[in-house]
C-alpha cells in the first residue's frame, strides 16, 4: 500500500511538470493517431484477409513474418520518434528552459539515423518475443516472453535520453542505458512505482459498465462503457507524456545525481529497489 501511495505521489509531481508544458501532450497524441493510421492501412487488411492468421504458429508463412516485422519497424519508429521528441522537451524543461513543440520535433528529426538503428533492434526483439509467446495457449511460453520483455524494458530504460543527450544509437545506446541503470539501481531490481496507476479510474468505470449490462440495463451500461473508453484514451495520452517526463527525470538523476525541485528526491532514489527489499 505504501508503494501504491508513492506511485500516486509520483504521478502527481510528474504531472506538475507536465502542466508547465502542456504541448508535450501532442507527442503521444500524434504517436497514437499515426500508429492507428498505419494499422488501418497496413495491418487490418492483411488480418481480415487471413494472411497473418498463422503468424506465430508452427509452419507459419515466411512472408507473413516478413510483413509483421515491417509493421513492427514502422509502428516502433513512429512511437520512438515521438518519444524522442517528448524526452527532448522534458530535458529542456529540466534545464530550466521553456521548450516548444518544434524543439522536440527538431531534436528527433536531427537523430533520425540513431532512431532508425534503435527501431530495427527493438522491432527484432519485439518480433522474437511475439514468436516465443505464440498464440498464448502455452503458459510457460507466455511467462517466458513476459519475463524476457520485462528484463529488456529495464535494460533499455534510458535508450531514448541516451539517443538525445549522448547522440548514440543501436547497440551503443543499449549498452549505455544498461550501464546507467545498473550503476544507479543495481543489477537485480523490481519497479516500485507504476505510472500505470493512472488507468485505475478507467478500469473501475469499465467494470462498473459491464456490471450494469450484466444486471440488465444495457443502454445505461453501454454509455458507461463508452465513457470508460474515452477516459482510457485520455489516460493513455497522459501516461505517454508522464512516462517521457519520468524517464528524463530518472536519466538526469542517473547521470548527475540531480532531482528537480518539484520532485521528492526519495521518490526518484527509491524508484527501483533490489529484490527482497523491505522498503
């Protein structure tokens, strides 16, 4: 419960930084819109045609895997590009300056090559994890995919700010990210905080809507579910912006030991703790 409380406190304090630069919300919005356009124009037609139905299954079509990888590359590139722009703006704010939307776009555009190299690696790992998971019927495979994915997320936690500040890409960015993470919080860690707590209201409202439908009030339940969906979208945008700011804060702490005045230092120092810790 104490960690949940600290998680909410982290969301609140990070949101305080976001309020100073609301234009940073545009980056996750654009990322989501462009990704949806890619899905609508590329993946959905292949999915409904049944062409990708066997991807992940034994004997799946090699061309299907190639197309899935292409989709991964395109969608990952979109997300990474706008995340780079967001983190760039967050770092400018942490320096005490006032960033603009175009500051982020210019910073990301100047690092297209680095972003592409990281995209190709991330897409490859994403596809491998997808193939390990398969169709989800094998519990052990799904668990292995989840654990490997979590480890990968920790190792690459600082890749975006490393691309922005250190001007590194690909494997060099991954090595730098892991070195920073390991030297600051240790090799064996679990996360104490979850900005995902911001989704709790939407989840609760969705469950309430489903419950109302089950109880027989279909129209009322449908309205509640629709509102929950809209709240989920808003939460996703906020989460994307807050996550980018959080990564920037953590990178600044890992490299300089500095914490913004608006953020409780103990929240950053204890953001990750060794397994078995009683904190």
